[in-house]
């Protein structure tokens, strides 16, 4: 399946579209298909290292 992958800290420029294995669900779990998701500047800040 397709996924946006982040394999290192950095700006949103480090995000890449890639292929990942479809997760295997266990008993009493569900797999939810997400068709769209909002991304904004506040959502990208946890991917950057602390500047403090």
C-alpha cells in the first residue's frame, strides 16, 4: 500500500511517498482505510528536532 514515509528528522521535505506492507491485523483489531487526511504547519512540527 502507499504511505507517506518519514525516516529521519527534518522539515516536511524529508517526507516521501513510498510502498509499505499492508499491516496484518490480529484478533479483536481492525484495519481502517484512510482516503484523505489534513496536513498543516502545526502537524509538521513534531517531525523537527527541538530548537531549545
